[in-house]
């Protein structure tokens, strides 16, 4: 089993936590009330996931980013009823995305870091 690389608490619903393993293409969403079974597994990336960020204004939106140069936004509002298969929004950067942040004061903006650049995206 690979070690977990990052953890990110949902800012609107403290029962949910996002995580991913080293060299993983998948982000795992856990409900801490039942931590042994993921409530969702977000695929979509073709390279390793490097970062996740929950929307500060929404309990059901999360952004994932990775070595495939993609930032993907997911709507998890229906994850209890059916699998989440596709992101609702995708952005392709000019290089592997190393980190991302969803602005807590400006919820329409996400910042990503790749290569030696910082890019701010309006979502």
C-alpha cells in the first residue's frame, strides 16, 4: 500500500475529507463517519494527482490537479446515489500542476502553480 500524500478537509461539511496516495491517478473522498469505505473515487487524471482543494463556498465542489497538466472541478452533490465519473470543468495548463488553492475570499477564483508560473483561473 502506498502512503497518503495529502489531506484536505471539506470547508462546508466537516464529515468529508479528500486524500490521495503517492503516484496515484485517483482522489479518494472519505466520510469520517464511515472511514473504511470511500464514498467517491475521482479518476479523470492520466498523471499523478498532486493537489486537491475544496470550494470554500460549496459543500459539494472540489478541484484536483496533477502531472497530466489538468485542473479538474468535480460536483459531488450526487455521490451518495451514484458514482461520480466525470468532472464538470477541466483546464489544461502548460505544465504539470504542482499545487492549487481555491480562494476563500473570492470563490470564483482558483490559483494553480506549474513550472515556474502561477496562474489564476476564473471558474
